[in-house]
């Protein structure tokens, strides 16, 4: 926005008036209650999306850690007692399925 002084045609000592020139095609923006409400609503929606994504990330992180720990302990158990590998495998698969199921629930319910 540039300001220019209007040419003075009178020789008296009046202060010159200023004319505000806006770039072509631009409209001076005035904040009304409606635009403030739209901005406020947009900010709330954005904040809700961010918090939902963070909750999903923590839920999936917990599922990944759970599956990793189950696999670690199953491998330890089979290493200590190779004869029980069938029973350990069944229990490990059930535990991993439950952990994955909770991770998927966290992904879909937090959004």
C-alpha cells in the first residue's frame, strides 16, 4: 500500500489530504466477526486433527512395541526349552494378534 499526497489547488495553509492506493485487484481486508469465527473454527479443526494423529501414533507405537516384546520373549523361551516350541508359538501368535488388533483400533478410532 502506498500513500501519495493529493495535489493542492488552494494556496491556503490547509494540510494536504492523503490518498491511499492499493495494488490493482486487491481489496482492503477488514476483520469482521464472521471472518474471526471462520478463523477460530479452522484453528479448532486443525488442532483436533493434530491431536487425533498423535493419539493414533501412540496407539500404533504401543502395538509395535508389544509385538516386538512378544517376539523377543518367545524366542527366549524357545531358546531355553526347544521342546516347548509348539506351545510357545501358539501363545506368541495369539498375543501378537491381540496387540495388532489394539493397534488397528487405535488407528481407526482416534481419527
